[in-house]
C-alpha cells in the first residue's frame, strides 16, 4: 500500500468520488455538505484532502484549526480497502 494525498478544491477531478463517499459514509443527519467543506478551501487554517492508494481514491479528510476554533476532522475509507466496510468519524 502506498498512500498519497492531494488537496481538494472546486476543480478537483475526483470531486464526484468525494461526494459519493460522503453520502455513503455519513447518515444524512450527520453529513456536512461538500459545499461547506469547499467554501473553506481558500483559508490558510483549513485543509481538505483526498487520499489515494496508488491511483485508487480511498478517502478524504477535512481539518480546520485556528486561535478561536477547534480541530474538526472527517475521515472515510473507501470500501474496497476496508473489506467492504466503511468507517467514518466526526470529531
């Protein structure tokens, strides 16, 4: 396994995969819309990442941290790497 990451922006080529995974991994009442993550991508204190195993998209994470705020992360693993199970965490 060789895990790499890329920053996600509004023009990210695999944005549809990120959206699909967000919908699959989080129940509607816990899900944050992709548009909410994307509106912070120009801030220096926020980061939105996609993770890949070789060429395969396997997950995403979002983090924000500054003097007034907290760190909030969302991490999902794509089902193919998780033995057909999805894990998600909101912190």
